[in-house]
C-alpha cells in the first residue's frame, strides 16, 4: 500500500471542509439581514460643548456686549433664556457680582456694579440704586481701597439720599477713627428715617456725642475768654 504524504492529507482535509465554511458564511449573512438597521448618529458640531449646571460661563449681559458677567446656566432646550424685566436684569447682575466675588474676582464685581450705576441709574428706583452703591462700597472695602469706598458712599448719598446708605457710611467712618463724621452721618440717617433713632444710643455714638459737646463747650469758653480779654485791653 503506497504511503500518503502529509501535504496530500492536508489538501484533502481542506477540500472536505470548504463546503461547511461556505454554508456557515451564508447563514451569518442571512442572520445579519434579519437584524434592524441602526439609526445614523447625529453629525457632531465642531467647537460645541454642552455646559453643565453650576459651570461658570461668560455671557453678555443686558443691553450690549460692553460687559461680560459670570452666571451659572443650563442651555438645555427645556430652559432656554427668556426675556426679563429691567428689575430682573439688575438683580441678575447683582447675583453675578456675588458669584464673581465668591470666585475671587472682586474687580470684575466692581465693573458690574459700575455698569449698573453708569448705564441704568436714570431708570433705577432709589431702593435699587442705594443697594447697588452699598454693595459697590462694601466690595471696595474688600479690595482694601478705602478711598474708593468713601467716594462711592459720597456718590450714592448725592444720588439717592438713602438712610441705610448713610448709616453704612457712618459705620465705615467709625471703623477708621473718624467719629465726628460717623456721628454726623448717623444723625443724617435718623433725619431721613426716624425708625433708626435707636442707633444714636449705641455706645460709640453716645461717646462721640459727649466728646463733641465737650469740645464745643471748650471752644465757647475760649471764645468768651478772648472776648473778655479784648474788652479789658
């Protein structure tokens, strides 16, 4: 019996398996045809990211691109931006300024307050104006710019004559040792709003009032003595 070479054996094996492979391939193609075709993926837009809630996003505020502000937004279709009233825009900028301060950007907050006062002062009521001036002055103190804070208080009182703003200015001056100015501002606040009268009974204002009265008596005594000396000369 002649011996069969290994190559011949391998060729014979492959020849016998070829029909099985063809049947398997046809079965797979038929099974794939029965499956539902996948829906096409939407085309991705370049340079577009979905902002997450709580992310700080720079937006153009109010009436033009002059000022950019911080605001946490959700740009999903269910919460698209809607037009708001003027008071709501002021409140939104106040909120944005607080967020800027929270994220260590007090200079940006100052720009927001200045934008409100410069652009919208004629449209704001006394209450909103006084609040904006007060927040702006407090932010200037936070920056350590006390000269700017004093100027903001002066500017605010010239604009809206707010008793609370006057009292806040009085407290500011008392912290810097200018008790005469603080007492005068506290009295001015009481003149504008009589319900603030109890603040004049605070210890620092009582002591400042007593010291002011003593100095006035001394000046009166010196004036009287000078007049008497001039009369006898």
